[in-house]
C-alpha cells in the first residue's frame, strides 16, 4: 500500500490525478469516529513528516497526524484505506 504522505502529495502535485473530488477520512479521538473533510481544506507543509493541518468550519484549524488518516475517497470511490490491523499495530508500537 502506498504511504499516505505519498498519496496526499500525489493528489496535490499530479494535476491529471488530482483533478477530482477528494475526501480525506481521519480518526478523531475526541469524537471517536472517522471525520471526512474535502482535500481542499487540507494544508500540507513542505518538510512536515508527522502531520498536516485541516481547516475546520468554525474552529479554525486542527493538526492531524498522518497515522490518523484512515480513508481517501476520489469522486465517491474509496481508493485508499488503512486496515484496522495496521492501525492498531501502530498505536501499540507508540506506547
């Protein structure tokens, strides 16, 4: 599976591939569910290898670690999904 950072950068820089409606689904620990946001609200900082910022409607921006991304949708089709097994392993390794 392609690393999420590589996929997000491809969406950002590959005009042929990125010319679509993308949604990024990340796990929000406070709400306990996956939050979907349009890619146009995602801000990737050059040189950042840990996280990205998401514009929130009334709450300003929030920082999302790359490991919290669970899904990527392109024109309504799921094109990338982090399986629960790998997400759990990453969570246990960081403890």
